[in-house]
């Protein structure tokens, strides 16, 4: 329940970073912070929410201190260490040379912490994140350059991370690393700035295309003559962003509301948005052809693959799992498959997959498309060559990329923690998928 926003470009970074944090606050937060670089010095502001002022309100009061055109920011929901200013991100190393923000959990942080203490490194927080900053610092002290220090650090770490890192001696570079936690890089239309974010909503129409980092990937974004480029570690030189065109995806233009007004809170607002989200799930009728048939372009492209599935497992967590149970009922009524199971992704293990899996398939459900346990299930199934299709809401999310094909909900951004419109949209889309399988398997129109 944490969020990341970073910026590198020509404008003063603070405004873009702060707006990004306002969007990310829907994830829930008890502290937030921003670090920028001015004249090779860190300008660090971070606060914990109090009974009087929120962390963001306190952060805004430091606006005039931040003049740099590069910066990182973070909203935090405490996991390691209590809700305090010192535990808020960004976290600097002992030598005050690097500053970083982190989403994820480092499982072996205590082991690394003990080794660093033995080497003389000191810590001021109770977080696993500060361990990362001092680990990278220790590798710099051993003579590694910044890229190699980060790469070596990620080989030592166990767990999940999305990292954005500053080095005050390199005020034109953002260092990124990702494993198991989403990290996106968006580019301005003229490649004159980059925004790094943990979710696509942060782009908020600032950028028109982006890439998603792969697990275990380390990347360096560089500003040269006001143009954003990528550092190529093999050639030890920068290269044009256009060379990443095989990975570039278009952003979805969307209006991002920062307030539930005129409703008292987000949940009731999203309840009242359900008629509109249901129309979107039907694609305003575009997914129906008026003759008791359903058109799902995302599945039509993989028709031959999907019709081989005779035994299906539906995977999800929380509300998506409950939607899966509703969908399974539709599919059983229409005779879509020989067997249908619904399994909580957190409980899925490889023994659920039969030895002969040629007629076996997985349907993954996730509003965000980033649910960790669902992603783990997808990875297990991909290794065994299982056919995978998905129902997700967020376009370009991890699960949508990993699946062979899928259907989007199109229900819009959901801020409330309790799922409302995404649940009804999932149920509706699952009914459409049931009809799609029934019609393509020649089931009676009356059943459909």
C-alpha cells in the first residue's frame, strides 16, 4: 500500500511529484516524502501524518525549498517500523550520497543489516529500505560504479522491490530497479522528460507512452542536453529512447479526480458510478452483436488456443475471488468446461496442475492487474506451458502482459479499498466470457 513518483526533466520537479503523491494517496498512507537535487545537494522533506495535519499538507509547506529538476517521492503505509518521520521515505545512506524510495518487502534485511553494522554502517530508521541504501553505499565504497553497485545489491537482496535511486553526484540520472513490484517509466512526447511511477494513473496525461520494467531489471534514465535517454551498460553509453520501441506502450488518457465530491467518500461515489461502469463493461454494446452472440476481441485472437481448454481453474484474491465464484456458476450452467475449480491465488500450488495439462487452462482475475499472489500463480503456470487468460481493469498491467490474452473491465479507476464497481463489472464480463465459450463450442442459443 505504498506509492512511488519520480521525475527527470526541465521543469521544477516538486509540482509534478506532489501531484503524483496526491493521486497515489488512494493507496492509503501514513507518511510521505520528496527528495530533489539542487547544486549537487539533496533537499529532503518527509513527514508523518499527525492528529493535526496530514503528511501531504506538511510536505506542501516545504515547496519553496525544492528548486531541482530531478526528484523522487513516496507515500508509505508502515510495514517495517512504525509511523514516524524518520521511517518515511526517501531514505539516504550513511554517507548521504544516495537517496532512494522503495515499494516492496526485503525478506533478508536483518541478515544484511547485521553485516553492514559489523562494517561500521549506522542506521537511523527501523525500515528495511534503509538497509538497501546502505548496501548500495557499501558497494560504492568497494569501488563499484553506481550501475554495478545497484546490480550487485539486487543480487544480494531477497524479496520484492521497486526502487528509484538518486546519486547527488549524478544530478542528471535516475537509477531504477524492479523485482515483483510494479515500476513504470513514462516519456514526454518530445522525450524531454520522464516520469517514473508505481501505477499508470500517476502519468495523468503528462506522458503518451511508457514501458514497464521486467523483474530483475536495472535501468538508468539520463538527461542529456534536455533530452531523455537510456544508459546502455554493455556499450557504456547512452542511447535514444526510440530503441525501446518494442517495449513502449501507449498510455490511456483518463481524468484523475483527487476528490470524491459531491459524495462524502470514494466508496459511495463508486457505488453510484456502477451504471456507467456496466455500460463500459459491455463496451457500450460493442461486445454484443444483437444475435445472442458476444464479441470479445481479446479472446477471438486466441480462439484456437482457448477452445482446447476443457478443465479450467479460476484464480483470484479477495473480491476478485468472489467474482470468480459467480463466474464459475455461469460457466457450469452453460457447460463451458468439463471441470471448473475456483482457487484463492494465495493457496495455489503446482500440484493443482495435472501431469497431462494439454487441455488445462487458467483464468486470472485482478482489478489492478498487479496482485502479487495472482502473478505468482501466472508464473508457475507459464513455466508449465499452461494456457492463461485474464480479466483485469488496469490496461498495461503486469497480469495483462503475462497472460496469453484477456478482457478488460474498462470500469475506470477505483479508489475505495472495498471493491464496488469493479466487482459488478467482473461479474458481467465473466457472464460475457461464459456466453463466448458456449457459442464457440456450439451450445444451444436457449442456454446462452
